[in-house]
C-alpha cells in the first residue's frame, strides 16, 4: 500500500516531495526517453543564422513602435545583437571561408567592405536618440545594407561553406559561433583599430565594459 506521498507508474516508484520530485522525474524521462524527451539537436552553422531573422524583427519593432521608450529598448537590442553577430562573423566565419573555399579570400574581402559600411552606420545609430531627425532614416539605411549582406550570406557563402565541410565541422563551428558571441563587445568603439587581429584583441578588452554598461540600458 502506497503512502500519501508516493505515486506508482509502470512499476516505477516516484517519491512526491517538493524538493526532489521534479528533478527525479526529469532525470528518469531523459534517461529512459519517456514522454518524447530527446537530446537537443546541434545546429549546423547554416542554421545558426536565425540571428538574421531576429535583427529584422528588432528593426520592425523600432520603426513601428508608438513611443520613444519602446524605440530605445529595441534600438539597444538591435545594436547588442548586431555588434555581437558581426564580431563573431569576423572572428570565425571569415577564417573558415578562407580556409575551406578556393575563392574564400575574395569572398571575405567583398564581405568585409560591406561589413565596414554596416559598422559605420551602426556606430552612428547606437548613439542616436529616437527624437533625432535622422533616427529612422539611419536605421532603415542600415537595415537595407544589412539585408543585402544577409541575402549574400544565406544564398551563397553559407551554402558553399556547408558543402565544403563535414557535418561535424559545421556543428563545431556553430557551437563556437554561439560561444564567441558571449565574449565579444556589445557595442562598437570608434577608437578600436579596424585590422582583424588588433580589432579582436581590443574587442575582448572592451567586452566587460560593454556588459557593465548594458546593465544600465533599457532592453525589451
């Protein structure tokens, strides 16, 4: 006979306690693959670019918001995501393109030119206020340039890279991309050098300062 604090299912005894029952049930489900619980699928590098969709969504929130507080919150979110995404691209995606594709260097040089334009626009936009006359024109121009870059990446560079590397390498690159975004700056810095090697060193030095400043910024 079960006590009032116990439940039985298929011969498995679960002790119902406020402290342990949830953890025990989760462990049992994961170990025995009960209730359809499966290990999380690792994304390939081409699938990691859901960031692009998020940037489009943040842009739409900025231009469609009906008050300046919401515009500022999504401006900070847009800058935060794009700065991290761009830094991770330059640190990981560009070297991978150069390493695995015969024309990788040419692809990277072309992309760097567009990236530089995007960074200049982002640096201007991140210091603006919604009351500035050029606030929306600047973010719209930035998004137009960024959209062209994203189409090239999703339609050309990423498929070419996916075809040139193994599934394992693609998944590892994807995980590295995600990890790198945790440590790079969340804003752009005018004094930072533009050469990749020096830019990455300065960037990692500035990242803790950016993250501290982010605690005082408004986000959605």
